[in-house]
C-alpha cells in the first residue's frame, strides 16, 4: 500500500487518539470510570501536558480541511459532465471530479474509478457522514458505479451524467435514496500524496 504523506498520517493518528481520549475523558467526567482510576489525576495530567488543547487543535484542522474541500468543490458548480474528464478544461465525470477535488484541496490522490475509490477508502455508516466524506451509488446495475462528495444536511455534490453538470443534490430524494450504495471516509493510508506522482 502506498505511503501516505507525513502530515496526513499525523492528523489521522491525532484524530484517532483524540477520539479515544475524549471517550475516556467523558467516562471519567460521567463517573463511569473504574473505581481504581484517580479521576482528578487523569484530568490534571491531560491538562498539564496540554493534550486536550492540542487534540482540539487537530480536530479543528481536520474540520477546516473538510470545509475547504466542500468550498473548493462548490467552486466547480456548473462544469459540464464528460466521460473520462478530470479537469475544468475537459469537464468531469463523477470519479474524476472527486479525485480532482481531493488532489487540489487536500493534496491526496485517490484512484481513478469510483469502485476503486470505494475500495481505497474507509467504510462508515450513513449516520456518520461528515462534509468531505464520499457517498456511493449503484446507478449502472453494479456496486459503486457513481460517487459524490457529501456536503452536509443530506446533500452531496457530484458530476452526474452526460448532458448534465456539477451540481448539488439531496441523497434523500427517491432516486438517490434507493440507489445509495455506501459511505466512505478518505484516510491517508489509502491514498498517495499528490507530489509523489510528480
């Protein structure tokens, strides 16, 4: 598997650590921690090391990256669909659009085809979707034949089909809801840093 960029690995690891620490801290605060753990000592240790503030900072950085990705993608509304297209000059197909947005905004290169993008990313539940995550649909009688970027509030941005253009649609509409095929999160381990290809 290709090596991920060092900054993205750090962010991903920090995020996972933050989830673990947050869950543990919530357990301590709620009084559900095992009796043999000195609750005040744990809270003091986290505060004295500045760990809570650092983890909050990492969470904010990740949130900003997802926001940048969505904002960048919105800048391409109206670009025409083109099969095999992967730039504003040529137009985009669905996976070309997703790939271009991640390379331009986050500096990571996803595989070219939608099914390969699904394979290279982490499966998450639909309820866990956050802006910047990928949403997949079965639009050609095969799994993961279409992909878009989740923007929040049940909506996603994508390059839909020939004759159409990049646009935002609601996943809850009958058409997309019945074809929903899965949600995925991009993690650095499944991608290449953009500069690795130069």
